[in-house]
C-alpha cells in the first residue's frame, strides 16, 4: 500500500476582503491578534494560520495530515470559521476563496514586509513581482506523502500524467482586474510566465519524468540554481527545493510531493472533493507504467488552461478535456474508499455542469446585463464569501 493513498495534507490560500470585496493587506495585523507579535505562522488547534507573499492573502494549512476526508472537512472548515469570526469582530472583514481576487489592481497590492522579507526582496531583484502570477494568486495545494525513493518517484511520475487535466475541473479564476480574462484558468496562465527570467524554475509546469531523486535534483534545483547564480541572485534563494515552481514538486524536508495546479475553490468541501478524486485516481493509476510523452502532456495542459473542459486535447481516445476527466472519474470511482465516494459526486457534477470558472463566468454575464460588469462581479463573489463560510458548493 502506498502511503500516498492513506493520508491527505491540504494547504489553502484565501484573500482577506472587506464588505465591498476590497482586498485588505492586514494579514500581519491578524497574526498580531493571534500571537501578540508578527511572525510567519501561528499554530492553532488543528491548523496553522500564516502569511503569503501578498499581505492580503493568508494561508491555512493542516497541522498534520488527515486520515479521512471527513476529518479534513471538519477541521479545515472549523479553521475557516475561527479565522472568519476574528475577522468579523476585529476588522469587519471576511475570507474569499477562488484562484484570484477579481477586483485587485496590482498597484494597490502590498508585499509582506516582515520576517522573511529578505526572500521576497531577493526575488524582486530578479523578477518583476508586480504581476498577477505573484501578487494575485490563490492555490489549493495537496501534499501526498511517500515512504521510499521508489514510491516517491512513482508518485511524481504518475501525477505528471494527471496534472495537465486537473485544471479542467479545478479552474476558479475567470476574473481579474474587474474583467473576465481570456483563459478559463487565469491564475495558471500568469503562473506559467511569472519567472521567465529563469525558465528552469517553472519549466513547463508539468514536471519531467525522473528515475531517481538525484535526477530530479539535477534537472530542477541544480538547473535553476545555475540560472539564479548567473543572475547574481541572493544565496537565500539558491539551492532551495521550494523555489521549484512546477505543478508537482518534492518537499524532501516533509517527505511529500506537493501539487500546485489547483485553484483554491469556493469552500472546504470542494477542496476535499478534489483531494478525494486525486487520491482515488492515483490508487487506480499508480501501478501502471503507461506514461504519455511529456511534450503531449504540456500541449494538453496549455490547452486546458485556456479552454478548460472544452479544451481540445491529443490524449488517446479523447477529443476534449471533458472526455479525459470522465475517464478519470470512472477510474477514481472504482478505486475510491467509502469515505471518498461521499465526495466524488461533486467532481462528476463539476465535469458535467462546469468548473467554478464556468459557473462564475455564467452568472457574471447574466447579472452584468442588469447591473454592469463590475457590480455583477462584486455580487457573485460576495456570494462566494458566504459559500466559504457556510461550506456550501456554488452551483
């Protein structure tokens, strides 16, 4: 039994907004309320509250992996409620999920200026941080553990075959700067290009296949460290495994593979459903050796980022991403535990009825006919803040 099939380690990113949806760069103030001083992370009962590069975005992550999806949902929803209650009482603010803040102007975004700011300052000397791929980005990350090098490599390579198609289900970033973007997953579009000065950091986003940890380090950490040295980067970002921006990376310090291609969803229940889907799908595919060519996966990924479920793909026996997702669903359903099956219906609905980007775009278009675009966007996303609080999927 692979360890990756036994536990789930989630990390969520939420924007802090006021009652009019304006982003509030107050994560440092929230941490001070919780800890008495500004630190990077505050361990609480069952979860940890922490900062991100953007001062209006907070991370909420599990203190330890969950063994059941029910435990995952209960603990992380309680975390959302606890932080939400503090925000309402002290700051008249709330949390917002989804992959990007829909109204944020880059000129008004603030970069974390406390502990660890040297890392962001080092990044800022190499890259233009005033981009959506840096300052307007919210992902849902899933950590999947491995027990050995062999198991970790197998997990990494199997994920490479799954990741290109996950955004067709998880896309939740159709709007930014008060407009509907050209991509179904605008977060991933900007994520692909935000570090062009050192291309090997993100690579093709879809990870290359590896045969060992040594090979992985050679084509990732060693490669982008050489690029960073040529750019006279600070030592604080050279040789660091967490600089890797591919869609799945090894976190050797934690013994996990961390997935990064999913947008944050509208509520914890939706994140749990995605996690159950991925774990059950891996359970069905991880023993196979039928890997698709990397170049094909990259082409399909880029198509999915643009067009989501309707993306044209070159996957064998499929014409659109929806076809692949339905095939994946069948595999997941056959390999799901009883607890996972309680959530898989949600994934089936996302595949057949549309991902969150599709649903948001639909309702924004409908409401904008009466109110204008910006007011329609605000109206839809304010509903999404309530979905997060109530842990209710958006239909």
